[in-house]
C-alpha cells in the first residue's frame, strides 16, 4: 500500500520546497523508492529535486495531446490503449530513488474520456509500485475543485506566517471537506516562521481547529540553492530547514 501525500496552499508559500524537504527526509530514512508527481502546470519540482538537467522534460499533458491529435496513427496490430500506455511510460523520469512524473497542461477542448480513463488506470497502477507517492500542486483551490487532489492519505496545507495565510489555509481545508474529497488527514505547515509565534497568531490558529505538523524557519540556503539550480536534496543534514522537516515528517508519518 502506498502512502500518498499531497500539498496545497496559496502561491509562493513554499509548497514545492516543503515537498522537496520531505523527500530529503524520506530518502535519508530509507523510505524509497518515491514517485514524485508534479501536478503544477507551471512546474518546478524537477529543479528542486535536481532531475531536470539540461533536457526539456516531457509531460503527461504533451503525451495526451499528441495521442489526441494523432488518434488514427497507432501502429498496426497494436491496441490503442497499449500504445498510449507506452507513450505514458516514456514520460516517467527515472532516477535511483525517485521517479518523477510531470503532469503538464490540462487537457484541451474535445472528448478526452478514453484518454483520461487509460491515464487514470495507468496512474493507479504506477502509484501502487511505490511506498510513497508525493504530489506537488498548483497554488489555490483549482485542483480541489477539479478533484485531482482526491484519495490522498495526507494533505499538507502550507501557509506563510500571516493571519491572511492562515485564513486561506482554512478555506482550502473547508473546501476539501465540502467537496467530500477523500483526504484522510489534513496538516498545516507554517513556512518562514519565526522561532516564537505571536499570541495573536496562536489564537487564530486555535480557531481553525487543524492539526499543525510544524513550522519551517526561513533558511538562507534554500533561495541560494534555487538560484544556483542545486537540488534541495543535497542540503546538509544539519541545516535548520532540514532539521525542522525531520520533526514535521515524524508527526505526519505516525
Ligand atoms: N523556508 C524557506 N526559507 C527560505 N526561502 C524559502 C523557504 N521556503 C520557500 N522559500 C523560497 O520561496 C520561494 C517560493 O517557494 P516555492 O517555490 O516552494 O513556493 P510554492 O508554494 O511552491 O510556489 P508556487 O505557488 O509558485 O508553486 C522560492 O524561491 C523558495 O526558494
Ligand atoms: Mg510550487
């Protein structure tokens, strides 16, 4: 059985960073292999994980679009479904401990029912091969409404250190509940948090009635790695954010 962990939150709150740090923790603790899914059309998880290199990365969206446009040209004797699965397999970026799947753009106009059915089955089967599936999402609430964040064990909602951020996090949790998405557990992570949270912030937090997985401090190595295009998986183990994630991950995974 896989443990599926997804992320949600306002733009730029640190969703991708949180997941990269979580993967850093999982790998250090022998929890591998991991399937990382980048479901943000404006994706950058590959960079954070050091998997992009210089190549242009293929996406599920591109494979779906190519198949849609050239439906007639499946090789003779090959079932359509098997051919599309073959194309989907080519999208998977494989490395030693992490495989990465980039979802890319959502579907265009037209009937994608057949394609999306094959895709759903493919993703289910693929995910089952990994003990951990980690899904990065776009900002906002869209992925909840589209029900692409469904059937997850744990939804990490990332907020910055602001009352506004907390309220946005609550809206995300409430919408997921209203839509009856299958989410076993919600956790809040406060990113760029000071070492002491203010009384007012704590009061607002209390009102939300959501489990707090923990706080991540502002860590100057994170933007530096980003600028230098270095993988966050190579952050030193004694780095403040890495150590903070250790506590957060232990809470999430118990
Ligand atoms: N704890 C932190 N300390 C320092 N910088 C951070 C921290 N968390 C995130 N950042 C920086 O903030 C920026 C936004 O982070 P990130 O890309 O993870 O956010 P996001 O929520 O995934 O954004 P988007 O909504 O665009 O997907 C990045 O430049 C990242 O390096
Ligand atoms: Mg992101």
